């Protein structure tokens, strides 16, 4: 339960820093810059080191991609029909389409499925969530913030996006031994991901600005905590894989709250930061109850 407590503590620290004016107004952007350029790449390099991918794990690794694509298919036309802006649409796609498969997801796997499945969780997180965020997620953020698709600019952004570059390095050095000093350095930088990301979200969290955003909150959290896991569950049932432990872990990961990395990218691209922070602040506590309900449902398949 310690990781979940840390989530709330770091979120609260961000809120208190804003209320006490200890940091400048653009602090959430600065903190987000650290996450994108330092903490996320370090976490990617650390996570894949000496992790062996089993052949039957690849389908599970594709589930975050499926969730992200489903978010685009469902949320973009829905937001347009409601007359919402491109920035709000982009925020909902990023925060609704990507789940927190690492800091929340891994403890949930250990609690419900057992620690022997943590390796699978890391593969789902890195090859699924992180890789999809570093490519498809960056496309969503760029189009939503600029209002147009410039393929040359997008490809350049992806190629120079630090987390994407880190994943390439992680693959290339997967089974290489690392000196102790390098391992400790990477671990120390990676460990800043959750505290700094949540502090950035907490700093941007303004509960007093919930007015006018209730509908968007219901759409974003409804998709993230209800529709996305339901769609993946139905898909695994359809291919008769629902009783497979690997599939069950993948389904559990799809029931996670919004991904911190996706929220930071949304805030960095100025995609309605107030809404993004509210989605994170409300999504994490709600997901604890919803994940338990989904795991109970998965166990009866």
C-alpha cells in the first residue's frame, strides 16, 4: 500500500507548494520538463534491463496500444459532437487513453495477481504504455496543440523525444552488465519520476476550477476506468483468452487510473492543464475501488 500512499503525499505536496507560493507560477511546466527529459528516460532504461520477454507476452504488451487507439476512435468524435475544443479533446484522449501501468499498475499486480507477474507488468508498461506514449501520444499532443498535422515535424519530435530515444537505448543494452555506479545513477534519476510528476500535477490542481469541467471529467474517467477495461475484457473473452493468467494481468493493467507521463505531456502542450490535473487527482482514488471490482470480475471469467 506504500506506493499508493506516496501518490497522495506527492500530490498534496504539489498543492501545498502552490497554495504557499513557494514556487513560481510556471513551476508545473518546469517540473514537467524534468519528468519528460530526465525521469521518464531513466525509468525506461532501468525497467527493461535484463527483462526477458516471453513469446506469449506480446499480445499483452499490445493492450495499452489498443486502449489508446480506442480512445481516439471513441473520444474524438464524441468531443466534436459536444462542441469541445481540440485542446480539451487532446487532453481527454491522452489522459483517458493511457493508464498508469507502472507506479499504480505494478503494486496492483503484486497485490492481486502475485509478484511473479511483475516482469509481465514491466513489459506491458514499457513496450505498451511508454512506447505508445512516445509515438502515438506525441502525435495526439502535437495535433491537439497546433491544430494541424505536420508529419515532418511530428516525426522529428518523436525521433528526438527523450523517452523514445531511451527505449531504443534500453533495447540495445538490455542484457549488458552495468557498473554499479551507473545502475545507482539511473535508479536515482528514475526514482524522481513519480514524486516530481505528481508534484507537477498537484501544483496544477485547482479544485475551485471544476465548474464547467464536470462533463469532461465524467467522459475522461468513464472511459479510463470503465469503458477501456470493459472493451479489453470483451476482446479477450472473444478470443477465448480470458482465463489465461497473462491476459488477466493485461486486463488488470487496463483498469489503471490515468498515466502520469501522459498527463505531463498534456500539461506541457497546454492541453487544458486544469482538467488534466483534476482527472489525475480524482482518477487515482477512484481507481483503487474500480480495479478491485474489475479483478473480481476477471476472476469469475
